[in-house]
C-alpha cells in the first residue's frame, strides 16, 4: 500500500493525516501544494473540484480528505465491540 498526500505545511488536518499514515506504517509521498499550485489545481479538478487539502490517494485511488481517511475501510482504529 502506498499513499500520496497533497498538503500545506500549516494545515492541521494535513499534519493529522500524515501522522495517521505514519502510525499505520503506510508509506506516502507528501506534495506541498504551495510549491506546486498548478498540480493542486489539476488534481482538484480531476476529483470533482475537491476544495481543500489534504487530498489523499491510496494506491492511486482518491480517498478524499482527513475525515475520509479516518473513515476509510483500511482504518481499523474503531473496531466494533461485541
């Protein structure tokens, strides 16, 4: 499993997303959108004009933002108790 995260260094949700990926031992490439504004615009446009960062991809598939990552099926941090 490999992730790509488009982020801003000052974004708290970006930091949380990267920390979660590290915690889960998921390798990721972090792309600072301040360094690549045209890349951010392109990626956003290709994904229903997703308006915010982070923009997270796992194995090339768009996941969404931090809340989407936390709620993704690959996240087992909220196991059901029975």
